[in-house]
C-alpha cells in the first residue's frame, strides 16, 4: 500500500525544505513517545512522521518518492475515470471456430515459451550479479592502493547492480566518505541505504550510530540526536553514545545543562576522563559556575599535564573572575605547548601586564 508522506506531514507536494522542517518539528513535538509513554498510537504516528521526514528531507530520496507518488495518483485517477464500454458484440468478419492442436505440440510450445522467458530474465540478472562482484573486488583493490575516490566509484557500481555485496559496498562507501573524502552527505545516504536492507540488529545499531555521526557533521543536530536515541534504544554502547551526545550538546547546540549531564555520566563511568573533565569545565564556565569550572579544568590537567586547551580555558575562567595574573600565567603555559589561540591572547593582553611585578 502506498503511503502519502506529504499527507502525513500536512503539506502539499510542492512544499519547500523550510516548510518540511517546520512541520516535522511541530509534529515530532506533538507525537513524541516520551510525552505519551505507553501509548502505541502515538509511537506509531511518530515513526511515520520520522519516516516521512527522512525520505522527503533527502533530495535523492524525495525525487525517487515523487516518481512513485505521481505514478500512484495517475493510475488511481485513471482507474476511477474509466469510460463506459458497450456490452454488445460485433459480428466477426472471420471464422470463430477454434482449431485443435496436437497436445504434445502445445506442451512443448509452452515449455519453449517458459524457457525463453527465463533466459530473457535470468541472463541479465546473472550478468548484473556477476558485475556487482567484479566492481566490489575492484573497489577493494583501489582501497588497498589508497585510491579512495576510485574505490568509492566502484563500490557505487557494485551497489547499483543489486549483487551479493551491495550491503558491504554501501557500508564501505559510507566509511571511506567520512574518513578520507569528507563527503558527509554521501556517507549519510549510503548508511541510510544500508540500514534499510540489513537484517542483523547489532549491525543495524552500529549503522545508526554512524548515521548519527554523519548527521552531526552535516549540522543536522536534531536528526543526529534522534538517531542516537534509536541506537540507544537498541542497546548500542552507551560510552560511544554519550561521547557523541556530549559533543553535540556542549559544542554544537550549546545546551549546557544537558551537556553537563552527559559529562557527569562519562566521569562516573570513567570514560575518556581528561576529555570529560574538560567538557564539564567548559559547561560549568558557560553556566557561570566559575569555581566549579576551575576545579574541573584542574582535574583534566592532573590527568594530562600536556592538555594545552585546559590551561587556555582555565586562564579564560580566571579572566572572568578578574584575576589577570592567573589568566596570563595559564595562557603562557598553553602557548608554551604550541596553542596558537593562547599565544594570540598572551600577545594581545598579557605581555605589557607581565612586565610589571605582581603578587600572587
């Protein structure tokens, strides 16, 4: 049965991306399962809304969907508007007497037709299947040679030929696009394709995490967080989920209260402690809890004495506390470790100040 995604989002077929995003946000807030816990109707509605938005927000998926949309409504309209056909029979100008054929002739004729149809269908499919494997092997060869562009091109050909390796090829495209080509739109498209066709739940969960990461790199932070939530519901590693969530909350959307919760979880579970203590310092600083921020930066430095960024932002916190001497001391420490931002701050604000004697 065809699903009308435009009708689900309450939009016309010619809606803009802005209208699409606005409608999705309003409906997602209205039907979010967290607001209606235990109600399967809202949960199903939310899944349909997310499915509609994920399809229509992607240019390639929307073009493909629009073709099916136009075909469905064209055929349904034509079926309803079929003209009345008269029921009378015309007098034939030829004999209607049926000829009798030898039953063996009929049997062999049917076998021949079936065999011919199978050849017409199976030979092209077999060639497509074989070419998919050939392109996949070429992609592997180029990947080993570190020619990642040609590797991805061959993996794409493997995917389009519906062979045995189209899933593996789509995952390869996603990973290479992230790591070497920095083409996050391409990576997100092929991760979504892989998610749609994979049957293994653990692999699907890993792909959801990868998809969330690519969405965060495309600044689609709301989609990234929603995808992370799906991965978390499928019991993906919480360490990885909270590391990515903390980065999005603290440094992308700047929701410092949620970021603080993320970093506290990471600290409680002893995950990447220098990064986690630094992140907590950053969030406390932006929540104007300067003393707590200094304590967190000290913890990060205690764990990593070469953490130049922690020295830098410790100095910035002292600046907000109007302690210029300690601000400049920490900026100087950070610049001695090669931090260019600290060097710029020290040169602009501290050189003249440090020429005169000061008491700590």
